[in-house]
C-alpha cells in the first residue's frame, strides 16, 4: 500500500467519506476522549473502494486502544488496514470503560463509502472521517 496520504487543499485530493457507526448496543453509549481520523492514501481514493469492517477493540485501563483485530473484513485489505491502524490511535474516556473492555473488548463497525464528489473530482475537496 502506498505511504502517500491525502493532504487538505491538494489539487489531486479526493473525498472518501468514512462513516463510523457503532456495532454493538453496548458501544452506543461509549464516550470517546480521542478518535482521530486516519490518513487516507491516494490509492484507496483513486480505486473508489467502499465497504465495512468490524473491529474488535481491547482497551488499556487508561482508555487507549491496546489491541485491534479484524472481526469481519471488508474484503479489501487496504480498507481493513486503514481501519485497524486508525483505531490504534483512539482513546475511550476511562470512566465509560466496562470491565470486559480491558479483557475481551468490544466490537465497532466502520463503514467506508465514496462521497459523490470523488468521481467528479470537484474542487475544493477534503478527505474526512465522520461519526454517525
């Protein structure tokens, strides 16, 4: 996978709307202290991939994600890797952690889809990550 990432304001930048929705009802009440958007490689944007990945997240007591595993793949290695590496930078508010979050973890669904501007390459465009 290319290590080049999209940069806001670049002429060749495309939009990949990454919608994150919660998979388990127990995750619906999760309060995230930090959930930065992952960098989106041009190769993923240009290929116009879409799909969903279910992650298994295990947390440290301080709320940082300790381990991420792919529970259900999107079928596209690039999307799976973006979801996995992106989740490693997340942090849950420690007060909202459940005891199982530090042992068995919780599941989280990430949906990747192309914004309509991608195919038209309408300027200005921005890559973004949005939570539903």
